[in-house]
């Protein structure tokens, strides 16, 4: 899976998670993990698959991080 990892704020190629548990584990461990997981579960409720939801979570947070990036 090619995605933006919101935890490391970098683009990565990693094996896609197959289960909810694996996806949540990939999003866990950072101060903002709750927000990452909330976005993920919202996308899953809308009908996205695990891998697609993870890619969209990464995209959402990449755009958010760029919006609030200090350019000074």
C-alpha cells in the first residue's frame, strides 16, 4: 500500500492491513491516534474497504498537515 503515514508524516510503501485490528494498530501510538482512528472508522462506516480507508486517512491527514505547516 502506498500511503501517507500520519504518524511519521511521510509517504511509505507498506503491506496493506487485512483486518480492522491491523489497521488500528498501524494508526496507534501517537498523540493524535484517536483522531486518525475516528477518521478511519468514519470511512469504514461509509462502506470503504480496509485498505482504501487507510489510504484516504493518510490523504486526509496529509492535506491537514500541509494546511497547517509552518512556512516561516
